[in-house]
C-alpha cells in the first residue's frame, strides 16, 4: 500500500496491490469508493475528512481471511472557499482572504 499526498476534502487515491482476489475497505477519517472485489494493482479513491497526520486502516478480505494494514497519511489542509493549501494555525487564506476559523 502506498499513500501519496492527499488534501482535506478533495478526492485523491492510495495505491494497493492485491495478490489475490479480495474485497478492499478502509477505516478512518476518509470517504472511499467501494470498488468491490479486486486483484492486482488498484488506485483506490479516497477523500480525507480532516487534515493532519491521520491513521488509515486498509482492510482486505478474502473468504474467511482478513488482512489489515495501518498507514499514517499526511493530509494537507485546504481553504474551504478556494482549496488553497493553508497551515493549521492560519486565520485567513493567503490566496482568497477567507476567514478560516
């Protein structure tokens, strides 16, 4: 499993390699698209619900066997108005000037 850079509230993906046909799901502060049973390489669409260094559990189920893998994913925060990357302690967006908190 590989997790490239993700941004809060925006769809991105993680790369998964399933050696056998299995059903993939995730647990954590993420929305994901259920792709059903897969085998081989997969880019699984994810949308983080918050920012920071977040835990993500990827679960693969094949019949009665279950494998779980914990990842720590660095999720960048974004301005709710324009989507620009902002730091956690910023009060205003550097791009559009919107109040963040």
